[in-house]
């Protein structure tokens, strides 16, 4: 299953984070990592630690929509390069 298929199939957040991190490892010159905001990097790290969206919301005191938006931004920046 490709990275984009994992995301569109509604994979668990930890699997999405692993796919994004693996993408960075395979393409170290990928400029996408430099496009991520501090918050997007933070989201990616939380996902890599297998935190659920609700745990991220609580930890950062942000709305569920904000979590989804930031994660969607990460996916777009990484896979649209």
C-alpha cells in the first residue's frame, strides 16, 4: 500500500506518521520537511509517539478540527512535492 493510500484509507495516526517519517528517510533532500511549521512538526512527533487525536487535543488545548487541519497540512506538504 502506498503512502497516499494509507492516508486515504483512514489508517491509524501512528501508521500515517511512520509513512511520513519513512518518506523523509527515503528522500532526504525533500524540501517538504522545511515547509512544515513548528506546530506541524509537533503534530508529526505526537503521531510518531502513537498519541491519539484526542490526546493531542488535550495536550495542546486545541480543537479536534485544528488537529485534523495540521495533520492534513503535513500530508499535503509531504505528498504534493
